[in-house]
């Protein structure tokens, strides 16, 4: 339920049927699929505009990057290493991705992709 939440995070893959590989710490789309981000939907189960009207922060975390819903539209705020923003994201979906401020899209650390340096400790 998202009614009481101040921040909403949706987690999922970027494309249906796509194949990706990790090569030298980078994500490579070896076979594109069909984007889950589309410009028109058949059924509304969550209203982004309603969420924004109520001051909620809405994020979409995918295997290509992190997007934030803003008053301007869907904005890419972080991209996974190896992903080409134009080829893999902008050209790969029918939904309009609004341009971010220059230099604002950060590249996620390769350690997130490889797991190198991660260690679980109980304190």
C-alpha cells in the first residue's frame, strides 16, 4: 500500500525478454527486449501524478539505472556502468525520458555490479 508512504520505490527489470551479461564490471545488453516503460497503459494501478500531488518521492530501480518521477516526467538519475543512455535507454523505450540537468546522471559504482568489496557483517 502506497497511501501512507512518503517514498515509493518500484524495482524491476528494464525490458521483457532481454539478455544481459556482466563483462569487466559493466552491464552489456546482448539482446534487447521489449521495454516495460511505455507511454500508454491499459490499466492504472498506481497514479504517479497523484503521488506527486501528495508530495511523495517515486523511484524506479531497474537493471539499467534508477529513474525518478518528477513534475517534468520520468528522469534518469543514475545509470549502470556499461549502459549507453541514448542507445539502451532513450532509443529503447516509447515513454519519454526527460533530460536531466547536465552532469546530473551519475554512474553507479562497478562494485554494485560485481559485488567486489562487499562484505556482510553482524555487529
